[in-house]
C-alpha cells in the first residue's frame, strides 16, 4: 500500500507535471506578486545559462556523431534530403496556414493603437542570410554561439573523419560519442531544476511586460494563437499520423518537457539539450537521426516563426491601411519562410528577420514597433511550435530511415 502510494505520488509529481504547474503559478504570481517576482530574474537567467552552457558542445558532438556513425555518404544524403524536405514542406504549410487565417479573420483597422518602443533598423537581407552560413574562424563562432557555423563546421569535420583510417576514425568518434553522452547527462541534471527555472522565467516576464497589451492587440494575438494551434495540433500531427504512421499525441506526452522548456525560454537553441534528451532517452529515437535532425531543425526549421511572420506583416499592413494583393501575399509566403529559416533559435530572433518580409512588400519598418509589446508572449508560443515541429520531424525521419 505504502509502495503504491509512493508510486502514484512519483507519477503525479514528476518533473513534467511540476514544470506545468510552475508555468501556471508563474503566470499567476507575475500578475499578483509583481513586486516580488520581478527580483527572480537572476534565478531565471541562471537556469537559462545552464542550458546555454551545454548547447554548443552538444550541437558539435551530436551532429558529428550522427554523421560519423553513418555507413556511407549515401546515408548522409538520404538523411539530409529527408530532413530538408521535411523542414521546407512544414515551413510552407505553416505560412500557408497563417495566411489563410488572416484572410478569414480580416483585421479591422485600429485607430487608437500606439507605437511602443523603437526597433533597431538593421535590415535583414538575403545576402546576409547566405553569408551567415560560412564561418571564417570556428573558434570565434564557437565562443559566440553561432549555431549555424558550428553545424556547418562539424558536418564537414565529420565528413573528413569518415575518410580517415579506421583507428583514427574510431578514436575521434568514440571521443565525441563520450562528449555527447556526458552532455546529455548534464542535460538531465538541468532538467531536474526546470520547475524552479521555469517559474522564475515566466513570472518575471509576466511581471515585467504585463498582460494588458495582449488585450489591446487581441485580434492580432488571436490570429497568431489560432494559427499556431492549428499547425501544432492539426497539421503536424496529421503529418505524423498519415506519413509517419505513429500516434503523435502519445509521442507528445513523451516529449512534452522539451515543449514546456521551449515555451518558458523562448529559445529553440537553449531547449536543444532537453529536446535531445527526451527524444533519445524517452521516445527512443535513434541517436543518428535525433542528433542530426534536432540541432539542424533548432536553427533552420521554425514553423511557428514562419507562421507568425506572415500574420504580423498582414496585420501591420492592415493598420497602415495597405491592401496586400495576391502577388504580394505570394511574396510574403516565400520571404516569411526565408525569414524563419534565417532566424536564430534565440528570443525575438523572428522580430529581427521580419524586416526582410516588410521590405519585400514595401511596408515601413517602423511598423514593427506596433507589435513589439506582445512579441515576447507570442515568442513563447511560436518557439514551442518550432520545437514541436523539430521533434515530429525527428520521429518521422527515424521511422523512414529504419524502414530503408
Ligand atoms: N524564439 C524563436 C526560437 O528560438 C525564434 C523567433 O524569435 O521566432 O525558436
């Protein structure tokens, strides 16, 4: 009896449930205990730093191990092409969903809306996007946390190691395999702290930003939320169900800790250690697939961001009274996808790359200031959607690879 009670208690108060409770308590205390929780920034930052601390070594090691343990270049081509096909098709699907929602909702012109804050006008261009792929100094990129650079370097490094003689190849691969496992063990320790970290992060953000702004921009917020909801709970699960032939909702329960952390940190990169841990250890996804699809996805596959970019541009255009034609919506379709691919997995990255979409359809960049007040909250939801998209991709691709 005693044993049974203990089991029930353990099940009820596991880390995932405690994290969920922490989010709810965080929101409540952010509203009602503003003066107290505003001092929790330090705790939230400490938690975030712990995650960030292992992200770069983990990305390096997991991409390396994933490629170095493939048996041939063909295997890499197979895995890479499947991942890219998945990233692109789901990103397009997300933007399409956003555009459809906006066309159905039809924003009413808002006259009493104010601009809040200023945005840095550093236009994000296609040229900048292309340049952002190639590192000139890998140690600088590692120390500055340039995720895409690290991924590209570690891919090339792994390919080079594949050509080495057996003893050398095994030595290096075993080394990084060990690094990978040790990082995941550290991730597990950090996950145990997540109820505290998440409570601090959420309550501070709510206390600092206040929930009031959400009401004044309710139409815009609603459009983004509905769009993200449809994408996360209908589109992506349908892909898992129909193409991957697995139950996406059962899978969601296994990996939900990563989604809660994404929501709380607004950073796909900082969530990566948790995503890798739950995917490999809880959902049993092959290391080769998870180690490749998740780190790459955390920086290039951002369905939530793509959807939000499309809705945001359409909203700001309607506030300015600019009517966007079908051709312009097609331009938005492509530029929003590019802007999402180019966004780094850090808070508010989507807001910066959005200048690409604004410029493409001729909307004043100042317009971004309109949506600034609610951005941090929408960032939580879009990051959670981004990470969920990566996790569905990992499961889907692992099924196909094992079938092959
Ligand atoms: N915060 C998002 C992420 O890390 C990117 C964005 O700002 O949309 O996935």
